[in-house]
């Protein structure tokens, strides 16, 4: 009994009349592995362009590995007449966590990096499971949607976030006493200080470094680039950037 017999035929296979791709066959193996390479490569290429450590090859290997696991599960079902369709797939979903955890880091400026890469690796594994189970329609359209999310939505996200009335800042002052001057200055400019956290990572540098949350008092949008320029022009501010 094949997996396709249990859950039905994939809509794309049924539409194109490619029933020979169902079940265990040489053509089925080749097509699924090539599709995993293509789908994983599309997602990994976008990450590589952004100079992420988990890029083109990593995504392809993750997607191929998940496909191999799922197709192996189907093969074992045929050999043993088992109805356990998700054992190996479940192990892939839980096991991919170590890769995702390795992709996430918190920089010395309290900036969290790698969340999108970690989520992409997890999604790439899920794509491989879909391909390995023969659910080509889901895999192809999911790849298209995830490609849009990774390549296009960041531009929209930047346009939205740069106009918010709230900002989280990483600021390096020349000395500790400058913090009070900065707070007074921001209040005069129409901002409310909603959080101040000292960053001890720079203790040996001689700088006084903080993560500071600010919000416009009138709750109106402020251009973030202009706010950053206004702060960087202060003589006692050594460096400032927005934390996303």
C-alpha cells in the first residue's frame, strides 16, 4: 500500500497526468530529489545574497535530507506493511531545531540576528517532507510564497517600521553623565523615554552604552532616519543605531 493510496493523489499530479511519480519508482525518486534541490536552492539563494551563514548549500541539504527521510519512511511502509506515515518526518521536525538554534545569535548591541534564517531552515525541512511524501502542489506553491516573503516583504517591512512612533536605540555615550543630558534633550524634542538598559559588554572600552526605548509623546509617526541623525549630531554621542 502506497502513501498516495492512503491520502489521495496530489492535485498537480492528477492535473498533469503524472501518476507514474506516485509510489516507489526510479522516476519518483529522481523527480522528488531534483524538486527538493530546486525548492531548497530558491530559498537558500536569497539568504546567500544577504550574506547569511546558512545559505544556498545549507538550505539545499536540509530540504534534500527531509525529502530522503520522508521517502525512506514511505519505502519502509511498503516493505513492512506499516501504517506509520510520520515517524521519520516527526524526527526531522524536532531535529532541525539544533540548526535553527545555531543560526540565532544576540550581538553586543543587543540585536537579535538569525531568526529569519532559523525559520527558513525549519520551513525548508517541511518543504522536504512535503516533497518526500509526494505532495508536490503544496511544496511548489509554498516555495513561491516563502520566496516572496524572504525577497519582497523585507522592503515593505522597512517602509512600515521607519515611520513608527516607537524606536529601540543602541547608544554609546562618551561618559555616564551624558545619559541625563540625552534624556532631557529627547524630552524637549517631544519624546518619552520608556526604557533604559545598561549594556555591560562595553565596560572595558571606556564608553557608557545603553539600549534605550523612545516614543513620540503625541503618538505621531517620526522619520527614524531623521531621529537617528538628530541624535548622532549630539557631541557626546559616540554612536547610535536602531535595534530591530
